[in-house]
């Protein structure tokens, strides 16, 4: 991926990484994705990317809490 990381999102076990256009235009931004083992790993991968790119932290505690509750039911 080229361009600067400008945003992230975690959906279940996947991290989505938004990169701005390397040329400054609007038409060639990129979204990458990293499939992880589970949401805990996805949150950790997101934290690492946000830290390395100097993006503010995102509180994912509610998503992790739901994951833990569901895994205890199983």
C-alpha cells in the first residue's frame, strides 16, 4: 500500500486500513484488510498500526466485552 494511513476499523476478526491517495487525488485511495485469528488479535493489530502511524487510539473495549461474553456462552 502506498499513501498515508488515515483510518482503521475492526469488524469481527478483520482490520480495515484506509490509506489516503499517494498522489493527493480522491480517486485512488486504498483500503487494505488483515484477517486475524479473532477480534482480540484484530484489535491488537489495529492498535499497533495506529501507534506506528501516530493516529489516536480507539477504544474497542465494548467490542471485546461482547466477544468475551459470547465466547463464554459457547
